[in-house]
C-alpha cells in the first residue's frame, strides 16, 4: 500500500481506539457504579465481548461505506481530513467528560470533508436522513421508553421481595446484561471504522469493490477492544454515578433496554449511537424513582454535546480535508 493509504488506515484505527475508550462507559458504567463487577474485570470482559460483537456482521459497515457519501467523491486526503475531525471532537468531549456519539463524530467528519472538497451534492442526504438522523432521533426515545417499561415491570414483579437478597440477585443478573451490552456495542461501533477503512482501500485502489476484507474486520475489532480496556473513566463517572444514582435493578434494566435496541438497529444496518441509547435508558430507569432522581442540568449539557457533534465534527473535518488535499494532492 502507498504511504498515504497506510497513514489513513492507521488514523482510522486510532479513531477506533478512541471510540473504544470514549465509549467504554456505554458497556460498563452501570455495572461498575452498582458494584456488580470490579472495574478492571468489567473493562476486560467488555473488551473481549466488543471484539466478538464486532465480528458478527458487516451491515453497519456497509451503510458507512456506501450509504453516507458518494464513494466516487472519496480520496485518501478527504478521508484523512474527515478522520481528524472525528478524532478531534471525540477527544474534546472525552475531556469534558460528556458521553457524546463517536458514530456522529465519524459521520460528521467524513460528510464535512466531502462537502468541503467535492460539494454537498456528493453527500447522500437521503441516506443520512433515513439511516442516521431518523434512527438517531427515534432510538434514544425508544431506549428511554423501554427503560421505563422494563423498570416498572421489575418493580411490579418484585414488589413483595426483600430488598437485600433481591439486589444481590440483580448484581448477578447484571453480569449477563452488561455482557450483552458490551457485545452490542462491538456489533455497532467497530463496524463504522470498518466502513471507513473499506472506503479508503477502495479510493486507494487496494480493493476492487466495497466489500470489507477480513483483516479490516479483525483489526477494527481488536483495536476497539483495546480501547475499551483502556477505559474512559471520566465518562464512566458521568454516566454511571453523576447522572442517576443506580441500584443493581436499575443497572440491569438500563443495560437490557439499551442492548435490545442496539442489537436490533445493528441487524438493520443503522449506525446509531450506543451513547445516546444507553444514556437515555439510564435516564428512563432513573425517572421511575422520581423525576428529580435524574440530574436534568447535566442532561442538558449532554444533549447540547449531542446536538453539536455532527456539525462540529463536520466543520473540523472540512478544514482538515482542505489542508490535507492541499498537502497531498
């Protein structure tokens, strides 16, 4: 491979790594905050399950490779600029300890890079609308609603149970729900990097068609697992401890609600944000205690970060793409 293509692939894998440690909280924050699993054990298990989840399909990768921008408008400098934009916003929101969307960082960065270099006509706006924006708006609402419904069902089913033994049982149950959550995170997020690397390989002439090579699947899966094990502890504290005070029952309900939504959308090929879904699921289960149990002031900050993620990553991606094209073309 030519040096620029190698640089793009390495940069994409670095984004994949930041995705892992930025979004580690999605898989482990609730089980750590309820003391169901020690932090190091939770992160190690999540890393392994992220890798397994990343290898189950390539539906989301296909959406990123074919459904967001016109593949013919993609050049290696454009992808490099888009990736830098995604990494910038990912690291900035990690520094702010806000659980924002790595998926939207990547989509925004690549779309912004294409707009700046090829024009808005080369962005597949219908694909962004139907495969990104609409699922992104609906999935958190579904996560919130499913979280409430599942928590209400748990409260009704176990209303006569003694709290002490019940919480111990739910700590054990969280081992299963946290495992499924980590698996679903891998099945959704690692595939986005696979899609971008596949675009880069196609643009660089290294592959004849937009099909994800095996080595891309394996490397993306392993790198996101390593990033998850590194653990974004700043965001783990926000999601697992600052947003809502969780019991093991709440943690189980939030993880189960979020993972069910994520596995469904991954199967359908929608690259939605695991962060959005687990965060709103946590809010939903917390709201069943009382509305004031959710730190709504913090929620506003989180929602603001979500709102600005696509345009902010897009703007940085556009600027970096312009610079990259000037340097390498």
